[in-house]
C-alpha cells in the first residue's frame, strides 16, 4: 500500500468512502435491540408477549440515595435550618423516586403526615401503594393505593406515624422501597 501522502485524489476518495461505509445491521441484532427498548418500566406489553398467565412481573428493590434528615449539617450550609419536611430520593434500575414526608395539617406535633413525591423516569402510568409494616395473620396491614398523576406525581394524606412499605407499580414492573419510618423528627437530630 502507498503512503497516505502519495495517494491520488481518486485513491484518497476511495479510501475515505471505504472508511465511512457502515455495514447493514443484521436483522436478529436489530430485533434484540428493539425488544430491549420495549421492555423498559411502564412500557405497554406487546401483544405477542402475552401468554395465558400474562407477562412476567419485573421487580426491583430501590436503594436510598439521599435523606435530608441524615445529611451532615456542613453539607447543608450555615444558613440551613432543620426542617420538619423530610426529603428522600430512592434509585432503582433507570428511575428515581423523589419522596417528601411532611406533617399533616395539624403541624409537626400532629399524628398524621402527608407522603408525596414524583417518579423520575420514563413511565406510562402507575400506582403507589403504601402499607404499614407489621400486623398479624388475622389482621394484615391495610394497603392504601393512589394513582400516579399526569406529571408522574402522587400524594397520600392522613398517614399515621409508623413504619411503612411503599411499592411503585408500573404495568408489568414494580419498585419496592426499603421500609420507611414516618414520624416527627427526633429532638436534636440533624
């Protein structure tokens, strides 16, 4: 092969065209890539995927990424004051759940709280379920369920202090948050 600085214009053009030519994608690889895209959380199931028992449920356990009550005071800055509203961020498989726990209308000393938040990710529709942890076989914990709004937001009011399990249901997928203690901020915390 000739050195590159001695190529004619036609040889140079042929070399460049060969270098930029992209081969066709094999059909089986294209189908695999499309199948992966259609399996994202909240995506509608394909008709060909449904069997007699329906599509398999995909389940993830979220991890806590941020808790405003656990943040170091220096990280919040000198002007930051302790807040009765707790912000938490959970992450799981390509999506995040931004959660806020605030005292109910009676204020910080009240017995009930409002749990609100937003799903951050590609979702079509979903529901949030919140259930008290504990109970007995005779009396299982009550489950409250609310739909996710048009901006992927949700709100559950009148939640009593206690430990809860929160589950995000998205079509054929669900995300379970670790058990969450809901209640007033401990005196002297953060």
